C-alpha cells in the first residue's frame, strides 16, 4: 500500500491490513499498472488527494503485487476506489471517474 501526501511507503500484505488503516477516513485506490483506466485515474487521484488537506488519508494498492489483499477486499475490476472509516470499508465508488464526481462522493461520506 502506498500512502499519498503522507509518508510515501509501500506496505506488504504480510502486515495486518486493518491495522494499517487509521481511524481517519481513508480512500484507497486499488489498481494494476497494466490497466488503462488505472493509468488515467492515477493523476486525478493524486490531484484529489491534495485537495482534502489532512481530513482524509489517500492510499493506493497495486493489485498485481497484492493479489490476496485485493481478493480479500472483493476488488473485481480496476481501478476500484473504496472509502474506509474507523478501519472498516464503508462503500465502493461507482460512477464516472471524473474529479468532480469523486470529490463529491468523498465529501458526502465525510458528513
């Protein structure tokens, strides 16, 4: 897992995934490097992460190198955005992967 806007570190699935999640709201992008849609979302996700200050943690999981984690999190396609709060998955994003749609989705989850 790579955390954006905080320490840029990669964490393996061998570590406890749920313990890696904080009590802060967290958005995780599950992706594969070979997926065209993942490549398009990458810069948008980075931009969105810069707009939420420290209210939300943004992280990425490369499903090519973390297959078990992605399977356990029921990732069925790439990219998948999931919103977590207090260490629990709340909802997966569905809809057009445009900056405004994703920002609105995150903002609504923070209420």
